[in-house]
């Protein structure tokens, strides 16, 4: 029956290829949707982990790094550094802004750093040398056609773009400045009247001595500085991913489910039309004594062969789409080759291939062997 299914596909190669292309397109859509979701979770996780801290001190009660306001007392730095086992505490401040150019507005998350926590990788240009320098995500540069050395205005304060990085999360590009730049921005720009709404210190990136007990020092810091909570970067990044799932999972889950349903319908309709057009062939096989189980296996084999042809086509289409999306909108990361994406998609393809094979079975079951002799 497997050989019969294979020969049937070879009989009309163009039809088989177009069928595989249709199924592959559905697979590509599912891969891109799942890859987009996983890409957002990866960005949320990496934005914390790339700050390269042993521990992170946040405002008491704050459990996230992204999309929350954390403000801790400035003097807490000295208190944290007084704890035995702490090598240094590096301040970092998160300032959300709206970048506006040519009446196009984009939310940007500005990270202000001192000695640690700056851009993890400069892909073009250099780091920050003075208060007027800013490093921006390359998605901003592409969106606004910004070049190295160009001005980057926040309200009426102007920075100079010194480098590009590739850090974004929560569909927002990130930018980096130092504390001298933040103070100049606060004092010299229109933000000054609203200064009280912005934190001067959001987090502390705690660097520990070698061989230090991380859990013990975290408890010691919380005992000494009651205004902060101390978590590991892994805990904080996992909290951000959990927050991201609250936003992404409902809509992405719905879209992926729709993709699965479309895949089932595509396979089912294709198999239905194919079996319908070959009803006399199945009548002949019935007349020759082939049992229903073998005929079902032939249909299932044909569906699986089409799936095996469609999978590489779908991967190629998905890869092309992801490259196109990331090239034109770099803020969106698509992780096609995440194991969970492939496992989910392949299992779903197997399921809807099997279910799609069931749709035309009533035609085979109802075919009359007498039809094999009609028109003879």
C-alpha cells in the first residue's frame, strides 16, 4: 500500500508538488508564529542575563525587570557593599521614553549604567565615552535611518549616536547612556519638571567575591537593607518570561490553534478531493479483494509522504519569512530552531495528517465494486 501511495503521487508530479507546497505553507505559518512567540521569551530572558550580575537588588516587592517601575534609595549602594562577600554593587536605572521623529513615535527603554550593565555587544561603532553619547538598538537605526554620529533627540535634549547594539525586549528597542547623560537629560530637558516621576536608581547589579555563597549573601543583603529584594538573574528573567506569557500566550495560542485547524482542513480537503477523483480506482481494488484496512493505510501513507515532502518546503518558507521580518523589523526576533517549536510543529503535523486522512474514508467505505466495471 505504501508503494501504491508513492506511485500515485509520481503519476501526477505537478499536482503532488503543489499539494506539498500548500501543506508546507501552513507548516511555515505555524513555525513563524511559534518562533515569534519563543523569540519574545528569549529576548525577555536575555535582557536580564546580559547584565552579567551575580545577584540583582530591586525595590522591595518588585519582581520584574521589564515594564515595571523600581526605585531604591541611592544610599543602598553603600549598605549593600558593606555586606561581607559583596565585591561591588553596580547601579542601573531604567527610564522609559517615547522617541519622536518625523511624527513617528516609538517607545524606547533606556538603561542607564555606570560601571556594569551596559551594552553587551556593540555590533557597529563604539561604546559610550561621554555624557552626550548614546548606544541604540539597530532596529531604531533602521526604522529612522539613523547613522553613526547622528543626533538622537529626547524631548529637547540631544544625544549623539556612538554605537548600535542588538538588544530589544517586549517589542521595544533598548538604548544605553551613562549617569552623566541621564543627569544632563533630567536637568536640561523638558523632563525636568517631572523629575520626581523618574527613578534615579532602579536596580543594583551585585558582584560577589569568588567562591561566595550566593543564597546566603542574598539573605544578608535583604536583612541589612529592608528596602530591597535580592534575586538571582535567572529568577528575574524567568519572572519576565512569565509576564510575557501573560501578554503573548492568549493571542499567540489562538493564532497557532487557527494555524493547526487550517492545516487539518488543507490536508483533509486535499485528501478528500484526491480520493473523490480516484473513486473508481478504489472500487477496482475493492473488487480485487483488498480489505478496507489496506485501503485506509494507502490513504494514510499518501498523506504522510506528502507531509515528508512538505516539511522541508515549510522550513524553507519559514526561514525566508523570518529573515525578511527580522531584516525589515529587527526588533522582532523569530526563533525557528528552538527545539520546542520543532517538536510542537512536527507533532501537530503528524496529528492533522492522520486526522486529514480520516475525512475521505467514508467515500472509500461507500464505494461499490460494481463501479469498477461501469463504462468498461
